[in-house]
C-alpha cells in the first residue's frame, strides 16, 4: 500500500489529483491536505507527496507567505534522511522549476495537469518508492558477543575499523564486533562507500563533503582520503540519482 498526500489549498484541484491517482494501477491510500499547517498537524509519513508550491500556510488562507509549499518541501527534506517521500510539485507557474531542484523533487507538473504526463510521472514515482522499500529490507547480520543481531542498512550511519574490530555507528548507538572492513565493503556495496581505510559510510547519510572531509547526518566529521575523493563523488552522485 503506497501512502500518498495531496496538498493543495484548492478543493477542486485536490479532488482532481486524487481522481488521477485512483485511475493508476496501484494500491494507494490517499490523504488530502488544504494547508501547510494541516499537513504538519497530521504528523504522518507518506511515500509520495503531490505538493502545490503556492499552497497557503493555514486553512483560512491568511497565513502569510512565509510558509508555502516550497517551505514545506524544505522542512520535509530537513528531516531524517532515512525515510524521505517522493515530492512531485503541482503548480500554475513555470518560474519555480529551478527551485524544485533544491529539494530533490522528482517532477514538476504544470496546471492544468496533462493526464498522460501525470501517468508517466506517477509510474516513475511508484518505481522509485518500490526500489527504496526493497532497499529498506536489507540487513547486516553481526555478532556482538555471543548473540547474533540483524541491523538494517538504513539504520547505520557509518562503520569504522578499530583494533581488529568494526564499530557500527547506528541510530540506536554504537555496536562493536570482530570483522574486517574489507569484507563489509563488498557486502554493503552500492549504498556504502569506503572513503578512507578506516571508514565505510552510508551514502544515504552524507550531509556535506569537501576534498578532505565528509560530514555525516549524525554530525560526525570523517577523514576523506585524497586518492578516494574523485571516485567517492562519482559514487555519491550515482547513488543519489
């Protein structure tokens, strides 16, 4: 079941977008929101969000211009990177198209919405969601002490090689066990990258980087090997695409 949010302060537009979603060949749960505040108050996770850039901040439409659809998109993107929805902007103004790139929007649909274009974009969004859901099922089996433990890839910020052991820095804290980073580099390839002989980072949680350092989503700053820089950038951009 794909969870979809339709966010627009015009009731007829919300109804139309919802009707287009229902015509697609996918099992969906649709929730409509008439304002930014209504969406935030709902406090729910969604897989796909159809978002009107000009949407008002309050149901009355008198919330000012500080909180609109673009503000909401940036707020959503500022949250934990582990669970991020696909954002599809719906608007009547083409001048916002470049702003959409700043929040990694999948597509930009112009009102009135072309039904064929909608179907194509929706199909791409569903495939992206499905791929991410499969990725979330992947786990790393470790053995700290005498107990086996499965750790989801998406719960790991990075791994560090330390005194013949590997330390996992996870959302729940640190886990340490006997292993070789070389072996884990092979097992976790695709989503993780070896930026240094001592660090294997989850590309999902890379916040910033320069030629000497990578800053992770948990705030840790890790040394980036000079000879690894170019290949790291390629791997990161490929992963983000």
